[in-house]
């Protein structure tokens, strides 16, 4: 099911000619059958993570660190969409165990404790490659390339 959902995502992006990440978020919401909500969270500015996704009963909540860079914002959202569409939340029993043992530990600290910020982790690598591919798809459908300044804010 996951592979067909991901294939449908890429086909839709190509066919619709997405020129921004918001179109990808809308498509992901439809494909996974529940809203994907993106929120900037100021508390993340002081953390060593740029974003994370929390899968809740009625939505996937992507929280990202505030940034003036639309390019960086899009890439972080793309990375988190990779986690959603690859259904990493369905195969990561370790984080559920940690939440059972320490129930009041925030989700992002659970993720950090599991070292999911390291790209040696298969899920992180898969999400990063997903974000790369999404960035390329979006660039291919823009009338002009991204501004270099937009990468760094």
C-alpha cells in the first residue's frame, strides 16, 4: 500500500506540475486519508531539530522551526512528508515504547532520543531522499530557479 501511495504522489505532482510545497501537502492529505497540517513552532528555534511530524488520531501534524527562507521551509516540510507517506509511524514501535515508559516526554525529544536526526538511520535517509526528489519536482515546474538567498534566509 505504501509503495502505491508514494507512486500516486509522484505521478500527481508530475501531472499537476506542482510549483510549491503546499500543493504537495494537499495531495499527501488526500492520499493518506487525513489532513496533514503544517505549523511553525517558535520553541523549535531553540532545539537541534528543524521539524518533526506527530501522527495524531485525526491528522498528521508537521511542526517546523520558524525560518524566513521559503526554500528551507519547503525542504523541511518535504522531509516530514517523506515520513508521513512512507508510514514510518506505523513501523516505529520504539517510540511508542518510550512514550509508555515516560508519558510526559514531548514527541520531539522521543525522536531525538532515538537518534532519528542521524542520517545513518534508514527512516531519516528515506525522508531526506524524498525531500530531495520533491524539491527537484517543484524546481522543474517553476518558471525560474530558486533564489540563492532563499536557501539561507
